[in-house]
C-alpha cells in the first residue's frame, strides 16, 4: 500500500516535470509585448486596395553646375555615392580633382573609360576649383 502511494507520487512528479518541459518548449522564443523591454510602434496599416502614390525618384542632380561633362558626372559619379560628394568638398585645386577622379577609378574600381574620365576631370576643373567655383 505504501509502495503504491510512493509510486503515484513519483508518477505525478514525473508528469508535472514533463508537462513543464513541454510547456517551456512551446513558449520558447515567444515574448508577449509586455515582456519586451522596448515598446515598438504598431506597424502602419497595409492598404487594402491597389491605390499607390508614386512620384519621380529623387535624384539630386540639379545642384551640379551646368556645363559640358555634367551628364557624365551624373551618370558615372552617381553609381556609388551621391554627386553631393563633389559639391560638399571645398573648392579643390585642379590637380586634386584629377587625383580624386583617378582614385575613384583605380582605388575604388569605378572603371570609367579614359575619354569620359578626361571629360569628367575637365568638368570638375572648370566648375569646382577655387578659381572657377561659383556655387
Ligand atoms: C566604384 C564606386 C565609386 C564611384 C563610381 C565613384 N566614387 Fe567617389 N567615392 C567612392 C568611395 C568608396 C568613396 C569614399 C567614401 C567614404 O569615405 O564615405 C568616395 C569618395 C568620394 C569623394 C570624397 C573625397 C574622398 O576622396 O573620399 C569625392 C569628392 C568623390 N568620391 C568624387 C567622385 C567623382 C567625381 C566620381 C566620378 C568620377 C566618383 N566619386 C565616382 C566610390 C566611388
């Protein structure tokens, strides 16, 4: 009789531990919102129709000085970073612009053809040196 009671108690313990393990495993990785330290804003509601607002892609090209070669700069110097990298420099000496464009080609792998590279250097020298920069 005593052995039976002990067996029942052991079995009850084993079931409780098993249930605890199964429950912990089910809850693994789940955190209720109030358990998270950081409260996040609710995500924006998704549109339920097919109306979308579109507009022109914002390409910051207008700030470059107009002139021969500007289009090449817009095409080739816009691939890895904004052309603002040019306008945010202080007016640089002509030789520095040449080194700068060569650095983009050689060190950073811009791979711009020789003709276009020359055009771009000329453009930068004609518009962005201490003597030529107007804006
Ligand atoms: C292949 C990618 C690539 C292309 C194309 C490219 N650049 Fe860069 N440029 C870079 C990287 C990388 C940096 C350094 C970025 C940084 O420090 O945040 C950089 C930085 C610059 C800077 C800031 C000064 C400096 O030396 O770090 C200027 C000015 C610049 N580029 C001008 C140009 C011009 C002009 C062209 C077009 C001839 C051009 N870039 C095309 C990758 C490129």
